[in-house]
C-alpha cells in the first residue's frame, strides 16, 4: 500500500494493518484522502444510480397490466429509493453532503450507471431489468458486502437481500410472459436483445482500461475486477436463459470446457463511453426529470427541516424545564 507523503506515518500504518487484517475502516478512523475520495465517488455514483434507476421502470407503474403487477412494481421502485437513501447516508459518514451530491448529479458533474439511459418501450422491459440489471447488480454488489468501509458494506447487505428478491420478480414476470401468447414471447426476446449488451457494460470498462481498479482493489473497496464479475454474470445467466427459452444475442457465446466458463463476445466499448459521456438514448430526459423532481420537492425539504427544528426546540425546552 502506498503512503502519501503528507500522511502521518503511525496512522497510515494502522490503516494499512486494518486493511491487511481484513477488518473494517469506520467513520471515526483515520483514512488516506484517496481512500475517502474513491469511496465518496463510488458510493455517490451508486446512490445516484438507484435514484435515476427508479425512472425506467417507474414509467410502467400507471400502465402495469394488472393490480398485482402494479403493486409489485410500486414496491420495487420504492425499494430503490430506499437503497439510494442508505447509500447517501453512507456517503455522509465520509463528510459528503447529500444536497451537494444531488447538485453534482443534476449538473452532470457526477456519474450514474450507464444502464439507466436506455428506454423501456414494453412491459417485458420491466421483467428484463429485474432479471439482467438486478442480476448484474447482485454479482457486483454481493462482494461489496465485504468492502473495507463499514457503513458501505453494511448498507450493501440489506440492499443485496432486496436485489435478490427483485431479480426473482423479474424472472417470474418473464416466465409468465413466455407461457403466454406468441406476441408476448416475441416481446420478451426483443427486450432480451436490447438489454443484454448494456447489462454487460454495467460492470465497467475492461480491466485494462479501468483506471480506478488497482487502487480500489488494494484498498479492498472492490473485491473483484470488472471482467471477473462480468464473467460471473454471463455464467450465471446462460442457464437461466435456456430455462426461460430465450436466445442471448451473442453468436460467440459458448461453453469453454477447458476454462470451465463461457466464452462470449466483446461489448461495444465505444457505446459505453458515449453513454457515460451523456450521449445515450435517454441521458437528457433522465437528468431533466431528476432535476425537476428535485426542484419540485424543495418545499417538502423546507417543511421537513422546519418541522425538525421545531421539534428540536421543543425537546430542548422540555430538558431545560
Ligand atoms: N456506468 O475505473 P473504472 C442498481 C465509470 S444500481 C457509468 O472501472 P470503478 C439498480 C467509472 O465511474 C447499481 N459509469 O471505475 C437500480 C469511472 O469514472 P470516474 C449501480 C461507469 O469505479 C435501480 C470510469 O468509468 N451499481 O443496481 O473502479 C434499478 C472508469 O471505470 C460505468 C453500482 O454503482 C457504468 N456502467 O468501477 C435496478 C455498483 N462503469 O468515476 C437496479 C458500485 C464505469 O473515474 N460501483 N464507469 O469519473 C462499482 O462497483 C464500480 O464503481 C464500477 C466501476 C464497477 C461500476
């Protein structure tokens, strides 16, 4: 582990030893600036992804085909708001300010996951998001439950339990559609074709082009590389696709006996870069919607702050009396 020239040596040694022992760093502990910055960057991006991620599926709440599907979708989207909340709270333990993070998001100064910049034209998209996107999230996030920063790791435990439930609801929705009409089966296949490659891109650029991985892995924030987790996702998803009766849109996808894993094609990395830069199919509308929700919610935040101040003043008076 590198020691920054300005780091107080005993504190740096203590930090390094805690990481080496696989123990947790807590908010009260000294930590290198780079570690704090990396965590704020990743946790904030993750929180923004949960909140922006409410939009593509949320569009189907009013149009869900039955009351049961509407109730399920409502609950899922609400869970995502909760995930955002845990994650912003974890970022706040590092000294970040939630209002500032939101400003950075709506001004385009902070990123969120590329996957949420794709449209959801049919109800099958809701199922495929649950199956692929929540499935990818599980592959990526289960190892984050062992991340070295305590508040992040603990937030991930609860999030992963919910993601796992979300993935199953998506798969169950698709199983139901596949048992339906020919038109429904076609709708599922079309959604699979559109979401497969963007889902592989969720794991980030290939390891050779991932500038943050080396430090994040040395600090045990990330436990596996982007490519390792992408491979896990492919291996997990192929048998599920077979059971469902859909084809994954990759002519190079095949089992490699020697590696004991699947070989698969190369995603279009220029597309990932474009989407990250803000030039995906829905970037503009996603950020505009987030901005207007933030602006329209100003009075709620003001009212909540005034209420909290009044309660605090009352509690203080009671203590003094
Ligand atoms: N999209 O050096 P790299 C969910 C950026 S929400 C956009 O490999 P790192 C859900 C990356 O930030 C799940 N940007 O970075 C919600 C970096 O840029 P900066 C969201 C991406 O951090 C609702 C640059 O590219 N999950 O599950 O080591 C409904 C170079 O990359 C992307 C998380 O946030 C991308 N796909 O690794 C349903 C998981 N990929 O910051 C479901 C937590 C890369 O240097 N995050 N970039 O300017 C992580 O695990 C890691 O941050 C990543 C990237 C694996 C994503």
